[in-house]
C-alpha cells in the first residue's frame, strides 16, 4: 500500500509518501514541504497548496491519503489556517478518487512512538528509525507527514477491515430483518 500523508499547514504543509503493509517495516518513497508566503492573499495560498498537492498525488499515485485532523488550539487564527489547509488536503485525495482518512495528533503519536503524548523530537527520531533513514527528515512538518503515512499503513488497514466487516454485518442484519418481515407477511 502506498500512502500520501499530509500534515496540513498554511505556511508549511508537510507531505510524506510511504509504502508498506500492516505489521511490516515501511519504506520511504519521498517527502516534501509545500510553502506559502504569509503575506500573500489567502486565496492564492490555498490555490498554491491545492495545485502542489494535486501534482504530488498525480506523481506518486498513492492508494490512499492520510491527513492530520485539526484540533482546537489557543490561537484561533492558526487553527483557521490549519483547517483551511486541511480541507484542501482532504479535497486533493477525494478529487483523485482516493480514500482519505484523518487521524488526531495523539493517534499518530501513539502509532509511531507508542505514546500519545510524544514530542516532536520523539516522532522525528522514530520516523527516522522506522524508515531506516540516514538523517532525520527536516523540517518537522515532513517528519509529521511521514508519521501520518506510517500510522495509516499500520492502523488504517485494520480500521478499513473493521469498517468493511461492520458494513457486511449491517447488510446481513438488514437482509435478516427483511426476511423476518416477509415471514410475518409484512413485505411481499
């Protein structure tokens, strides 16, 4: 499975591409940081982010996209920019017809380091180790994007199987209810 992980940000948006399967070591494909100028108009910044992410999706042809879920921050202006960048990131995967999954920062931290409260340095160190890199990916936005991709490979596959099983169970239950109603003469 090839996953494009996106750590959304309006000034710096980390993008990491990783290949792997649950329970096995992952392999680095590439990582990037998309930059926009804080002094530019918001529409131009979002357009640049959108076109950059579309180009990376087209170039790397991922099987799915993992995006960090926006969480509440004290600075409303920061959270608004992050939310806008997150929407563009989700749209980039959706527009390409790819499944998109979001993860909270603590989910990613727990998947990669074993602790949902790990710091940036711990995440970067574990990403470097897990991908057998010679040096840490810089800046931290790139390491976070790679961590998202790793998290999705390790947890997303399991989550997708659970959701598929639940959907099958719901379909079977609906068919059983219909059959019972037929037996009672409620449905022809």
